[in-house]
C-alpha cells in the first residue's frame, strides 16, 4: 500500500490512508474493470508457480504420514516387536498432537506468513521422518510419531488458508483439489515404491528437508506481492481478493477478532459434524487401503502395487469433481454425492466375500477412493468461501481440520487385528459415517437455498453469491432482520452490508457495465436492450422498486431547460430499498449516466451542456481544460455520475406571492459578508491548472468565502480542520499554478464557494434564475473528475462529496444530494474509515482525530439527507467501530503538533456528538417503522412509545451533560443555533414517529396533546431565530424542514373537532402557533429554495386550515366546526407516504379503488398489490420533511 505517513502531510486535505481497500481497486475499476486476458495470464503464472511446489510439499507430507501402512505390509510389527494393538496405537497417537497444535500453527501462518511457516514445518517433519528410520522399538517410534503429528498439524490447514489468499471463491475448489491430489498420488507412490524404499538403506527422507529449504525461497507471501507478477498483475490480484475472497486483504492478525467466528458463524458446528462424517472414510482409506486390498489374498509386493490404480483414479476424480463444483457453483450436491459413493463402496465390501468375488472387491476400492478423497477439499472450500474475514479463516480452518482429523482415532481403532482379514465391522462403521454425512450435507444445502430464497423474496432481488463484493461483507449472523440478506446459493456467505461485485469490460471504446448473474440497470436497462434481452426489472416492477432508486442524472436532467419541474418529474416514484447495496447502486448510476450522455448529441466523451445558462467564457474554459492532455485522466468510478453533468438547474417556484407578503424583496436585500448580487463578477481572478486558466476569486474575496464557511457552515458539518485548511490555502494562493497533487483541494475550495454563494443569496428567485454557486459546483466536479486515483487525496474527495451533498440539499436537489452522500459513504467504507482498527496504528494523534471527525460528519449527514428524502441510509451501525472525537477546537489543531487541551467554549465536536446520537435515532426510526421489512410489522403501536421514550430520555438526561453552550462567557450565535438545532431535530423525530396517526385524523387525546405540545415548542424555539430567516446562513435549511413538520402536525390538530378528545381549550394555542410557523416559513421561502419547496408542498393544507379558522370563531361553540372541513381532508396532507418510501400520485385508473367506506371522510385503500401506499393529491419528489 502506501508508504508510512509523513507528519508534514496535510492529513485531512491530502492523505495517505491505509485501509482495507485502496487505490488498487479503484484503478482496476477505472481502467474498464478486469482485463480477462491479463487475468488468465496471471492465473497461469500462479498455477504454474504455486500449485506444483505446494503439491510436491504435500506429497512428502503425505508419504511421511501414511507410509506406516505400507511398512506394516513389509514386516514393521516384526522388526519392532509390536504386539496386540500397538500398531493401532501408533496410528492413533499421531492425531492427538495434530489436533492440539493445529490452531496455533495456523495462527502462526497468518501472523508470520505461509512463506515462512510452511517450509519451516516441512523441514521439521522431514527431520522427524528421518529419525523414525533409526528407531529400534515401539517407544522410539511412538515418540517420533508424536512430534511428527505436531510438525504436520499446521501444514494442511495452512496451505488451505494460503490458497484462499490467491484464488477467488469460484476458483478455490479446483486449485485445492490439484494440491490435494498430491496426497492421493502419494498413496500411489507409496504403494509403487514401498518395497524398494524399505530395501534401500538411503537418506531418501532428506529430500523432504531440502524441499522445505527450496520452498522458503520460492513461495510468495501473497498474490499482491508475488515476485513473478508484474505491477499490473499485482494490482489485479489484489482486486480479485478484495472483490471475491476477503473483506480485508492482508489484514493484520487479530486473535480477538479471529475467535469471534465461533460466535458469529452459527453454522460452524454443522461443518464440524460433516467433517467428522467424511474424515472417518477418508482416513480409513488413507491408512488401511493396503490392508483392504490385502483381503484379496495377494502377496505383499503385489498388494502394494495394486494400491496404485485406485489412488490414481481417486486423484483424477478429485480434480474432475472439483472442476465441476467450481463450474456449476455447487458444493452441497457434489459433496453429498461423493460421500454416497464411498458409503456404497464400504457397504459392498462388508457384504461380500472378497476371496470369492475378487473383481467386485477390487472395484469397490475404486469407489471408496473416488468418493473419499474429494470430500475434504470440497468441505474446506465451502466453509472458507463462507468466511470472508482472513483472521476468522485463520482460526476456523485449523480447528475444523484438526477436529476432522481427530477421527483418525476412530479409523485407526476400528480396523482391529482380530477382525482381519475382512474387517467387516470397520466397513460397516465407515459406511455409517459416510451415510450420516450425506444426510447432514443435503440438509445444510437445502437450508441454505431456502433461506436465500426467503431473503431474496423479502428484498425483492435475486442475488447470487458470485454477485457479492467480499470487501463489503460482514459476518453479523446474529442479525436476521429482513433488511439484510444472506446470499446463499453457490456459497453460504455472511450478511451483505454493502456492495455487490460488478465486473466491467471495455467494448468498442465504450464502457459496458456487466455484472455476472445480476443486472443493475433501469427497467429495462440499456445493457439488456443492447443485448436484445428482456430485463427482469421490466417483468417484475416490485423488485425494481425495491432494489433501484433514481440516479443523480435524472434529478439534474429533469430540470434542464425549464424553470420548474414537470408533473411527470414529480410523479416519478422514488425507487429505493435498503437491501440494494451501495456498490450496486453506483454501478447502476454509472450505467444510466452513460446511457443519458450517449443520447445527447455531441457528447461522445464529455460535452458541454446544451442550453447552459452559464457565461460562454466559462464553457470555453472548461472545454479547453478538458482538452489538456497533460491532465487527461479517466473519470473516477465513484464520481462518474456527477462530474460530466453540466445542465441548467432552475429553481422550483410557483406563481409569485401576492404583494402583501410580510417581507418584501427590498427588505430581503441586506448586506452580508459576501455581496449577494452576482459574486463572481466582482474581483474575479483566475488560477492556472495545467496549461489553462480557471476562474478563481481574488485573495480578498477568497478570504471572505473562507471566513463565511468556517463561521457558518463548518461548525454544523465539522469535517474540515480550520487551522490546517487555512495553512494549505496560503500555500495555494502563493503559487500561480496548481500542482497535480492540489487538484482535489482546489475542487474542495470550489464547492465551498458554491455553498457560500447559495447561502448568502437572499434575493427572491425568478422563473429564469439559476442556482447561486452552480458555476463553482460545476468547476468542482470538473476538477474532481480529472483527479487520478493515486492513493492520496481520497480523504479530500470524501470531504468534497459530503459538501456537494450539503450544497445540493440546500439547493433543494434531494435526489442528487442523496447520490453524492451515498458515494461519500462508499469511499468511507473502501478506505476503512468505519473501522478505527484499520487505520489507528498508522495514524498520528491528529490524523486519528480528524478521521473520527470526518467519518461521524459523513454519518450524520447521510442520515439527515436520507431522512429528508425518505430513502434508506447507507451507513449501518453494525459496520461501525469508531470513537467519538474529543472536544477540541480546530482553530488550534495542527498536523505536526499534539492535540490541544479540550475546550468546550470553541469546539464544534459537542454538537457533532449530539448529531451522531440524532443519526442513530433516525436510523432506528427508519428500521423499526419505515423500512421495507418494518412495513410488515404489526406492533407499530408498541414500537412508537419505546422509540419516543429513548429520544425523550436522551433529551432529559444525556443532552444536559454535553456542554453545547460555553462555560465561560456569553454564547455566540453559532452556539445558540447549535442548541436549537439539536433540540428541535430530536423533537422533529418524535413528531415523525406519530405522523401516520396524526395525518389520519384518528388520534386520541394523549397523542394529540403530546404532538401539539412538541410542535408548539418547536415553533417557539425557532421564533427566537426568526430574524435569521432572511439572513445568510445554513440555519435556514433546518428552519424550513423543521417548521414544515411542526406546521403539518398543527394543521392536523386544526382539521377536526377537538371536543371529542378533550383538546378544545388548546385550539387557540394551536392556531396561534400555526400562524407563527406559516409566517416564518413564508419569510424563508422568499429567498431560499428548500424553504420554497416546503411552502409549496404545504400550500393546499395551509389554505384549507386558514379558511377553517377564518370561518369558525375559535371562541364560539364547536357545533358547526365539521361543516367547514372538506370531506377529503386527509388526502390534502403532503408527506403521507412514509411507509413505503413513496410519495406519488396514484395512476388515474386506480383512483377509483380508494373508497370512503366509513362515511367519515377518511379514504380507505383496498389491496392493490405493489401500489400499496397511501393516497395523496399533491405528491412531490421528496417523501418526508
């Protein structure tokens, strides 16, 4: 990976981050995916360099272990004066140290590498084998067998683990079978050369030691560091392991994490039972095949020669069955079939008299070798495929191998001397073990397929194991929520937390998205259309809506050339599903983006936008810059959906408000830190990037931008360190040319300019106005798309994407914001920010602190945007193990200095800690009430009070312990805003819990009183900040969304007679608070896009409630109140479709299916299949506030 971190590096802006998945994966993806020709060449090198050497090593291992059987046929018991069951004791004693030391030996293999441990083990057991030639009695041979068992214990599981770091899951069985066939060939060799070996007094065993010494120099440590691979092949090898073998490639050994496999993997006892069942037949064949063939009555030499053919056939069948298993993607049926063949062979041997049926008896030896030898490679491949964590594999493999080999105690004692020569009891016992193995294996395979089908139905997908990105797997098998799936067909993998593997290939100069076995396109997707196939999404829209969502290009493109979104754009459903992996969503976005771009004329690569509202000189700058060959690099895969889009965005606006607005446009034009009128045109300078000049503010204007950002935006999204940023900015301004390494930092600056321009703009929008700051936004994406992945600056890219999402959210572009923050989350996972153990050892104290800050900022922004969009969030708490940052000020925090003393008066991290708690509560609200799995929950009435009590407890008991206000001195405006933000956001969640019952107008006294009290309290707390409604600040977005939620609840309380539930006396209070909230929302809507959209959404219900209040005196009796309420009152409320992630108008042909069955004005829905969401007559593209 990267070199050791330099403390002088700007850790947060440009950084080397050592994580589980690094730039090598990105480079493979950017270059068009896996080069199949290069992959075949690399596999050929691995097969030729590793497998033969391992096969030779295991050949000697097997000869040293199993030659005792051949020695017995040549008079071993006579030479050593063995009596009774001493021979069986020699065989049994070997497995006691084998079982005891195997786990420890394999942990050494993981810690120090197979390159060192395997050859060392081989040298030791070679020496023990040579010493066995010098023994003179039973005791001496018993001692050498004990130490031989210890030396050989870690060899076989170590080789298995070693191979899992070189080959994909679908390649492992065939490669392991080639290696394992060496032991079978060893059986043939021992039989062929046994007679000669025991007659020649030479040092043949010294070959084992010599082979170990040679292997120590020839074996590579890992595929990514193999000396015989080129740099491209090493990157490809790393990519293959990260995408289809391990969650973290070359992870450091962690014993505590390793042993968790016995807690998280509930199936390891089943694997153990299968291992017990198959190892008895296998070890019986390995140890006693000469004795079994000896039943035929031949002499010693011929008996040993007759063992050759069954072993050769067994080795051939081993390889063929493994190839079939990898090709078909099946483990269970192949394993069960082989066990069945072995079982039949031993049954026949027990049933016949081999002296009379020699041919049949000899044929049975072919059956038992054909079935017994392949079972071990299949089983070890199966559970290694299902354990993506390398640490857990390092402990699980030796434990299961050792426990399986403990069955040698059974095999070595069932072939008793008194049962010779037919060994009928031994054959019956062995057949029983094989039969039990068949039953257990088939049962496990059936369970896996059943559970996979169940979870696929719950998720609306049809994923296969090969579609899952192993770098995005977790083993949280305790969690059986419907929102996460077990992918169980070829292999039994753990929970998929994020990421479905997608391979890409280049075809005729255009990148074609191809996912083997899975399609992530639209409905129908463009790839299926090109291939002339029917898309499964078109055939199953339920799956499409559960597993797809709109991409950023649709959101941006839907406003091109118009000042207001069309009804069709609003009616487009929000396809979302928590089951969809982030990797899958990104592949779909890239595919849809390319289809979108290819449909535009003149956009063969990245064309300038049509009907662009930007000045022409900017377009020329961008075009010239893109033609600069010195910086021409591929677009980054994770940013491809944002970089090429340069379409006009109009601000959604309805008819102009009447002239009686409480705040006039003239009053709104006030002086701010930055001039609100066309901030580009004044003091605009330029900066040189490569051979071209790009627009850039003058130093004075730049200082204003940065001051505003750190005064207003960063305290609420503390993902950037101020002291370090300003230091880096000074260096940037001193140079007239931007270095390649500074491109990402320059792009981050541009997005900060865009955010500042949007927030300082306080002018009322017109129909032809464009988003303030959009020009900077485009420039940021141009630069981000130019940056080549080099292992540096990826932290800066996360910051860039996060603040892009904040800008788009403030600009009322929630779909695009959702996509941007989703990509940022994906990068966090790829860089390992979600696991502090991945990077804490390689970070300075400052670097660790800033990673914590950045990760948790992305976390709560993801939850907040997801909540605003009504879509599943990307960061799941089960994946996260990161500490909360300490309370220090970023004004005094520098990379090359120790962290300052915590300062609650100036730090923004107390607010961040509160927002982390908000994010966790928001995630739990989604999971328990609004996710696809929660939609089937019938205990919602019990869940709501529990969630509300948790939030209330936090507000009453935890929040007072977090000093949001300074201890010394008066609070600043930022402190007061943060306190209001925390309190009102938490209470907004409490209202959201009960929104369903409130908008149904079927609430009771307690629910109505509680929600009314919370809503009025929100309005009163925001009333303190009413002057900020017309000021330049990010607080306006929070005011707009929270006011919308409070107004909605107050509207429900003013839309029905309250006397029946005992709240009539509160009606004047509700009305006053409602009017105050509407007034503040109107003030915000004049000059803030997000507030304008909320006001438009609330327009119908506000008009109706205002009409009711005007016609009915609040002080008069309520007798005629119901006369003023429309019959379809509940259908006027916006944001009603929170159950199914939809906010949509029903198709016209289905409107008749909604009937007023009760006569009380409440619309009841019948079962309409997948149109199972609540009706609304004014649906918009955002489901919630």
